[in-house]
């Protein structure tokens, strides 16, 4: 869609500057603790998008201007939208049911405020506006689809900007510049720009764009086309899509072609295809055209979404019918209308002249009807048949006043999701009494508003509140005073804690300050320098006089902090703004976690190990007999079952320093339950790490587990992925049902310490996988069982029905043809010494194809055996190691199975004596016996 005002429809060189820029950025910028507001990446499984293993569908808006805008101010100046406008529009989208927004956020080239004003020069201010928009979207729980280039030469540039940079003449036509798709130098330079974009670290969240789950997909462009050379356009699309996938393993890629090109459906690196539905080409809201496009994508095994549509014109079909067709076709993951605008900074809504603008809840009766249709549809796409009640409006902001004909004329900035406003007046004081001057009688389109009951020149105070479509009122605005009684700027106040010169301050400090009279909000900034460049904390809009950050400050470091009180008149810094404090030094390294000798009673022990209230029964007491050393160990009596399959306790350490150690050790007497002991620790930034030990046998032993064996829990996403042993907040113990049965048990633990040990001899059997440790999360299983991309299609998911025991088994849905094999690779680190073979529970499919069970040593030497899938009867099968041999395609290794160190366990299906086609097998309880 064309976003400007020209018309409604017309829409090795860089390497020398990219690498030095990236190096400089890495040297001068220290990002805050990496944290995105949304979690989990949206993935594709065949014709369906998924989030955390569940179908993911959406309906939403295009908000193209989030990074750069040509609408405000109205004199045609191209400028950054204010943070208020970004927040307001995204909050409006959320109120309308949106979980995804499409935006031209990252494709601005060739203007003064573009991301890249001139070839090879980036605009940090523009990047930071992009950073803010991504952060703001995440704060609203909204994900983004981001085209990376534009077909047209818009106000924010497009492909033609690049061709002009490389010396190609400008013919004055906004959609030419096709050399962008064919010039090898331009393509190389554009890829290098994409690398800069993907590796950009958000200055608000500390998360690189390529690692931010707020981004749903990169779109190769907006309405791209080269109708005289479609083959070259396909080649370009494949190059760019392949490059995005190579550089960014998390995000989906959408085809930016205008319409669904048949030739593009074979591009393996494209996940999603879209079309734009406007009245030209007899398309409009045509359901038959929609279904034709959807069927092409369905047959290609991919996902479709409607990238833009005209919500107003219904000559080819109604909006309701169009929405119903989308809701009923699962291959269509979502749709976005063109285009949403929110409130202006001063009053009213932002206006745009293309005829497709949506203001919510609507400027006209027709727009209001269509807006509610779009809201209802958005919730249906999320599986919510009845949409929730309308949100409660936020507080408006009175922005100014004038006089006209002896009356006051009032302006205010609207609030989401207000439909009407009530205005109250006082002629006595800022605290009333109040007279209702207008009871739900004015909308955002009727401001500035004249108060017919006022007298210009008289001291007057106003306050305004919004009402939603149900008539429910929200918060009042800050009181606004006129006629010589203007609200004063916030009064003086002081910062309290940490006090000036304070030392040994906690790395997660609690900041407090006094109250400033007339303050509406407060802003706090913390940095390690007096110029406050690259602040580690920069938070505004606080309404209380305290703040505790979510991120951890560095140990033994001096920081400066300042608080500013803000209201509609102005701002006031604290009288002692800029005072300094120093955080606590890193604690001395320790080698002891707990000996259990320091607790005076069972109650003291239980106070130190706090039961997880969401888990099953877990009781910890001192034990004087069954122990390792000293006076006491710990006795743990627990219960687990199918309903609540875990039990455990949290042990807070504060801020322990485990550096210099390579393993965590503990003395353990198991209970032969084959349940799983989970040993977990948490860093002070909240990042969790854990490992697992099967409670086989009853022989007491000292277990020594390398930190390299610890990983994130299956249900956890976050952190920086690096174990920081210098800052440990918790050391926790859990028992999971694992491969064991429902019931109760008792284990004994003692002498939890740190050292440089290695994995102990394995228990009677080694659990390779029983599929209970993924928290029911299919994305976690997909991450653990990685498809061999040289083979055919195969998808591993959890299955709660076809299993041996426990809550889950593994379902392998595969396709056989060309190639004639499909398989998954599962990385492990296990010791199978003393074992005689592998056993697993299997439910075959009667296909006469061949299941290959394979393991691999760290040196790459593979061993495998096979099993014919000739029946459909489930059961446990044993495969002695004597039956494992090298694959016929392998030559190398030392010819000896080194069972003491296994790095992979893999499963393959080969065509064997079976035919082509698709099928499913089920696997569970894989053990080395």
C-alpha cells in the first residue's frame, strides 16, 4: 500500500563501513540486561503457525509509521512519531484484539531522519526510534511483521533509493529501480545492511533484533514486483530469504511479493505468503479470490496471511463474509487492515489522506460498525468467541486553552479506548467543588471544545475523563488551571536511598525519594558516568516514589542516579540529583553450598528451603543417621503423581560467588523409584539452569555434575544463555515423576558443594529420554530433536495418549519419498559404561519401513542398528550393543564403541521395504540398560 500523499495506489562496497561500525558499536555500547517483553518465538509447522506448540492466528492492523512519519506535523515534514503516538496506536491495536502488527519500521533509506540517510551512514537517532517501537510493541504483547524494503519510492525511500546511490538514473516513476533486484553489488550491500539490522541490539531491552521474539517475521519487502523479469525477482527473493534464515535462526520469513507468485511457492526459506486486497483488479474483499490464493499456499505446505486489505469497499464482498472465510480456513494465519492511526499529540486523531484510515472506536457510523466487526474477528482468530469487555480508558491530558467570544476553548490529548469525554469545571480551586460542564458530550473529533458555561478571564480549573463504548469512565486527567492560576511545576524534593556516598549497596537496589508537590509522574535515570550516557536504568512514567529494577547492577561499581518530577507544566530535578553510590563487592568464591549442619531445628531448615507451593508434598528435615558427614544431612519425604508431577523447595543464597568451579557435587541416597531429581540454580538476573539425575537404586553415592551438563528448563525462555557463576541467587531441589510411578518416596541429601568433578558412574539404567522433562512444550521438543534437513519431512511432538508411562511419549510424524529417509538428531552428554544395550518402547505403523536407532561418540563415530516396522503392536524392545555397527556410508573412527562418552542419540525412518507416503510412529522410555 502507498503510505504517502502522492496517490492512493502508486506504492564489497558496504563492507568497508559496516564492519568498522559494528566494531565501534561493540566497543562503546554496553546493553542493559537482555529481556524482551514477549516470550517464545512463533514457528511454522506445515500449514500452521504455532506458539508454544499451540496454533497461532491473528487479525490486526498495519501501523506503517511507527519508526518515521509524514503525517505529523501537518506541514509535510518527515519526522519521528512521539513515543506517546507509538504507545497510543499500539494500545489501540491491543484493544481491538491485535497480537500482531505489520509496520514499515525498518525500511527507511535516503532521508535525513531515515535509518540510513546516505549510503554507508546510519542514523542512531532513527535506530533508537525503531528500538522504542519494538520495545513498546512487546510491552503490549504485540508481535511485529517487518518488511525490509519498499517497492515504491515513498517518503521513507525504497529500492529506488539504493539504485540512485549506485548511479542509476531516476526516471521519476515511483515503482521502477528494478536494478535493485539484479545488480550484484547492490544485492551484496543490501545483505550487509540486513546483517547490521539483525545484529542491532535494542537500547531499551538489550536484545538483538535477531533474538527478539517480539518480531514474528521479516518480510522480504512491501508489494514487490518485476513483471518483465519474474525469474530474476524469484532469484532475488530466494537469495534474501536464504540470507535472513542463515543469519537469524529464530524468525519466520514472509514473501514480500505483491500477490502469491506460483514460482515463489517452491522457495524453501519462505514460510509465509501474502496478498493485498484492494478494489483494483476486481479483487476487493472477494472470498473466491481469497480461497484461490489460500489453496495455492495450502498445496505448497506453507502459511498464508492477508498483509493488507481495504476495510471500506464492499462491492466484491462484505467485510463480515471476508472475515468468516478467513476464520474457517486454517491455512490463513492472519490478516491486517490498512491502516490504523491513533490520537494526535495535542488533540484529536492523526489524519491521513489515503481514504483507508481507521480511528477507534470510529469517526462515522460505518467506521464504528466495521471497527467492531474487526475487533470481534480478531478475538475469534485467537479462539475467543465472545470478545472481552471494552477496556477502561486511561487518563487524558489537557494540553492547552484559548479564548473565543468570551469563553474558554479547551484542548486535550485523548486516551484509549475512549468513545466520549466528560469535562468538569471548578471556579473555586484545584480540588473543587466540581461542576459537570459536559457529560459524555464530546468526542476526539470535536476538540478543541468550547465551554459555553465558562467566563474568560475568571480563574477556572478543569479536569477531563474518558468513557468507553459501554459508558464506563476511566481516570481523570491532571487538573488544568487557567486565567493566572496555571498549575505550577513540581515542587522541590530529595532523593533518599541509596544515600549519597553509600557503599556495599545491593546489586538490585531499591531507589526511594520524597514526594514533589504537583508531580504527575517521576523519571529515574542511573548510569556509571555523570553525563548519563548509555544509562543502565532509564524509566519514566513512575507514579510512586520508589523503584526497584528488574536487572542486576555490576558488583563493586559506582553509579550516579537522578530523579525528575514531571507534570503538564514542566519538570523539576531532585535537589540532590546526581548523587553516587557503590554496589557491594563480589563475594569471595565459595566451595560449600550446604552441609546441613548449621540449622538449629527442622523448622530452621524448612525456613531456609521453602516449599514450592505449586508443587506436591515436599518435607525436608534434619537427618542424623543417613548422611555423609558432620552432624546432619537432609531427609526429603515427597509425593508425586499424574496430577501434580513434581515437588520441591527453593533455597535462597542471596548473591553467592561460584566462580573457579566446574561442577556441583552432592551426596545422595536415592529411593529406587526411577523418578528424577532436578538440581537447579538461579542467577541473580533470574536466569535458570538445571540438570537431572535418575533415582535408580538405593546405594548412597557422591554425585558430581559438571556445569556443562546444566541447561535451561524446558518451560523457560530468557536470559543470555551463558552461565554466570559469579552471581548465584538460589540453589533448588525438585523431584519429578519422570519414569517412576505415582506415589511417595524418601531420599537423603548431604554435602552440597562445588568442585572440579565429572559425571559419576551411571545408575542401573541411564534414561536417555522419557519425554517428561519438556514441560509439555512442543517447541522445547523441536529444539531438542533437530530435523536432519538432508532428509524428508519429520516432525517430533509430545503425545499424551500413545506412550509407555508418565504423561508424555514422542510422536514422530514423517514422510517417505524423495529423499527416502527422515530423521531427527538429539544431542546428549551421557556415560553408558557397563551397559549392554538400548531399550525403548515403540508403537510402529505397520509400514514395513525401517526404524534406525543411532548413537554417536564425541569424535563423530556413529553406531546404528535397525528394526522393521512390520506391525502396529506396541511394546518394549531391546537392542544389544553387539548388534550396532557403522552405517554403510561411514568410514573412520577406531572401530571400538566408547560407551563412556555419548554425544548424540538419533532416530531415523528409512523407506526400506515399504512404500512412499506419510505415517506416524510413537516412541517412549528410551534407556541404556
